C-alpha cells in the first residue's frame, strides 16, 4: 500500500474531481449510449472506491482483478 500525504484542501479537491468524473460518466452514458452498463458500473464502483480511499477507508480487494475469475465477478456487479 502507498501512503499519500495531502492537505485537507487537496483532499477536498480530489473528492470534488472524483465526484465530477462520476457525474460525467453517468451523463455521457445517458447522452451517447456508447458506454455499456457493465462498463459504467465498473467505472462507478472504481470511483467510489477511490473516494473511500481518499477519505481514509480501506477494504481489502478479495479477488484478483487480473485473474479471469476476478474479471467475471466484476462484470456481474449489478
């Protein structure tokens, strides 16, 4: 694990940018319909995990994303 030190202002900026990215992903998926729902769900889950990490919350990723079984589990999120 890597530790990143930042000020409260920088932390707030990171969360604001991640929330913007989350909203933009949702907006783009509604506008273009080019992003598959499964891909959108994976991207939104990743952004949520990053926001949690910035807030100091950490949970172990119990499956290997690089393994085929891990990718299959991700595709069945929602």
